[in-house]
């Protein structure tokens, strides 16, 4: 029986990289790029890169799958990134980060509603609640401020729901298509569906500044590492671990961001954030251990 441990380690590595992207994005915004410009540039870089590995097959096997890829390009690309980054402009960053990190819980709820394979149990719910509480401790770090903004918080919820849909739908597609090909299609439709945003907010960043090291180095990291490589590998993780298990690793994102902030921005670590990280890991262990035990019980029947 093939061990799933490498895929769990792979999921942790990907989430660690995605957690760092908040730092890269912050540097780019400080230097004048807006969220949709960052998204378009990183996905163009990623699309050019993935095309070199998967240039031959252009379309899916049928029109239903092609429409599904448009949905994945929106939910895992344009809508997710636009909603998340735009939400920050209207609401507190902590609020947005906390709501987006509840994507695993929304994935569970959507899975229960639309998939016969996903069932909630007391153990999974308990593990999820522990992880959510840990996420709150890491993000708010003892300075919780209840300041709701309907538009910003709604957009953050849209981003979380968008990623939940992406995880569940991508699970089915990975059973029939190559991960690299699927990733290329996601990038293509992500680029295509972000373009209407520029009709509302035209491009403003001077192209001449793209040659500056702080700009192109962060864009290359976001495009090649965080998008191209991580999206391909994440498709494999979803295929091997399932939508729910892979989505639960999203809870680790604030831990990665916290560590990256301490290293690159010299932001101090506190005991609250450390305890929160431990709670996140505890919740993930409970959910992961239970899921593994249930799979073994099902195989023995």
C-alpha cells in the first residue's frame, strides 16, 4: 500500500510557500502595483512557464470539462485573488486573513451538501474548531478588534468560498487529466477572467519599473514558485489526499506568514501566536488521524 506521507509533507511545503506570498505581495503593493496587476503579471509568468511543459493538448475532452475549467480559473484564480486582495482595501487585514483561513470549514460544508463521499463527524468538527481557534490566536495575536466592514468581510468570505469550490471541483478533474495540463488551463482562464476588472480600474503601473529588482524578483517568485510549481503540485495533493484533507492544510498558512514576517519584516513572535500555532497543528492532527483510521476501517470491511 502506497504511503500518503509524502503528499502530506508536500501539502505542508506548499502552504509554507503560499504563506510567504503575503510578504511578497506587500512589497509589490508598497512599490506601486495594485492587486489585479500583481495577479495578471504572476499568472502570465506562470502560464508561459507551464506552457513549456504542456504545450500540445489545447482543449478538454468535452465541452462540459472545458466549462468546468473556466469555473476553476475563476474560483482558483481571478475571483479568489481579486476578492481577497480587494477585501483588504475595505476591511482590517486581520479580519480578511481570518475569514479566508476558514476555507477548509466552508469546503467541509460544501462537501457535505454536494458530495456523498464527505460526511461530518464529531471528531472532524472538533479538530476544525481547534484549528480555527488557533488561526484566530495567530492572526489577531492578542489584539482583537471587532470592527466589521460588510463589503470587505463579504469579499473575504467570497474568496474563502471560491477556494472551497476550487478544491472540490479540482478533485474530480485530477482523476481524468494530467495535473500540469489542468494547471495551464486554470492559469489561462484566470488571466482571461481578470481582464474585465481593468475596464473598471485601468492599468496604472509604469512598465519601465518592472526591471527594478524588488519588482521582478518578487514577481518571479510569485509566478514561478508560488503559482506555476505550487499549483501543479497542489493538484496532485488534492488528487491523492482528497479535497477536505488538503483544504485543512490551509489552516497552516498564518503560521507560515507569522514565521516569514519574523524573518523578513522583523516582526516579533509572541507566546499567543506560538500557542495558536500549536492549536492549529493539534486540530490538523486530529482530523488527519481520524481520516486515516476511517480509511483503514473501510478497507478492512
